[in-house]
């Protein structure tokens, strides 16, 4: 509702609404072991909405996976620029993600 109001105000001033670019990229990834004991991603990396949800979800997933990690980094999606990754939560076995 608030976004609709902001867009209406911008349009009434002759301006086009501008979508806000994400300033943080928060990712969650879990790993399981294959038959040879090697770590494999349990699913595709998931983008999370905020740090609190990412950590809470990772803690729950740690109960059912060999390893789990969630991290964030500053991002300018328009330019394709990303800052260094900051680990928010890590448990179990996780490969080096450099």
C-alpha cells in the first residue's frame, strides 16, 4: 500500500517511480554428503530477505544437513558489483566457498 502511495505521488509530480536496488545480498546454502562422502549442495543457493530469517532458517537446516552456511555481502546489482562476503552463520561441514 505504501509503495502504491509513493508511486502515485511520484507520478503526480511528473516523475517516474524508481525501483530501489538491493543493497545487500543474503544467501543460504546447505550441503549433504554423496555416496562417496563428498559434500554436494543440497539445493540451489537461496536468496533470503533479511539476516534474522537467514540465520533462523540455517539453524533449523543444520539439524538435517551435513553443513549449512548463510552469508551476506553489499551489492550494487545495477553495476554487478559485490563486496566481500560476511558469514552470518555456519554449522557442520562446508566447503571453502572462495
